[in-house]
C-alpha cells in the first residue's frame, strides 16, 4: 500500500539560464541555453515523492495570472492531489547554472507568501519558502512532521525529521532525526544527536544541482515511511539526489522509482 503524505509549501515557475560560468557582480554573461520549468521546493518535493510511489496531497498557492497553470503542470502530471488557492502573482525563481552544475537562485515568493496557516494530521512535509506561521501550524498536529529547512532560517521547532545541507545545519540544528547533506560527499543521519547512518553519493557528471536536495528529501521521507533501515534509506536518498543532479532542470529530472532502482542496480 502506498504511503500517504501531505506537502505544504511553495509552487513556482523556474526560469533557468545555463552558461559557461556564473556571472560576477555587475557582469553580464551570455547564456547558452534557456528553459522554463515548473518548480518551487514544495512542488518539487511533492512531485518527487509521487514519482517514488507515495500518495501525495499538495497544499499551496499560485497566482491568478498566465503562469499559474504552467506552475501546476508537473504536479498534475505526477498525480498529486491539489489543494491550491489562487491570488496575485505566481512565484518565480531565476536560476543560473554553470557547466559544472553549480547554480545561483533568486526567488520571488509571489502567491506563496499568502499560503494560509492550517493544522494538518498525518505525515506532513514542509520547507521554508512559505511564512513561518504556516510551518508552525503544519507541525502542530502532524503525526510525523518533516522539515527541509531551506532557505535557512532559525525556527523554534523540533521536527521529527530535519533535512539540511552542511551550511543550513549551522542555522537550524533541532530535530529528532537530522539528515545533513554534503553534496557530492553524500549525507549523514543523526538520531538525538548521535550519528546512526552515513552514505556516499554515487559518482556522476554534474549537470544541474537544482532539485537535487528536493529529490533527496522526498526520497528520505518516503523511505522512512516505508520502514527502510536508516542506512538503506540514506543510500536510496543520496542516489535520488545524485540522479537528479545528473540531468538539467528540476521537476523533469526527478526520477521515478523504476528508473531510480534500475540506475542504482547498475552502479
């Protein structure tokens, strides 16, 4: 039986320019490629979890503008159930990606800033591209609350699972389970402050790191809900992140379970 979870978070449109190198302050660099994709950390994680076999409900907001339907396209294609309000402008992300897969991202929240707080039961996954009061309300009655603390800011919250990268961990350290990602060096999982698992990341040729953290987070939540041991769950999640980083774009690069498991078998 598929695991069930609710994602409450951001829904954006990504405008992605790929270039030889990232621009310095005040510098103009010619892009070699430009694409537009559905995005937002909340939507990315909802799509990633659905592609891995979870039954997912996405709660969020888009604008009442021409970008709204495009922003929702990936969620609908993945079979995610939507509870979405429409007001103002759809959120957007401006993303630069260099030829080594490194990126720079500027996000305009738009309608995401208007997501209303609500208490939720069951398994809830949240990020920090929505207001703090939304995060606190979502955590209040959840049976299992997972938080990807990005963009990083300190909150007085103790989630059941906290997912952060090595830089965000300096800001947000609370959590019964804490997964700290280290990019190409993999990830480490702590339980009540003690390391309980560690995994290297599969070696890849990096193309675009956008969405890799979202793939990792979704895969870890799904794996833990399925009852996988910590080491196995962490390996699976690192593979999901690496596979995503090996493909250009965010949502379209998120692997489904069959693709991911087949890829892992060949490593």
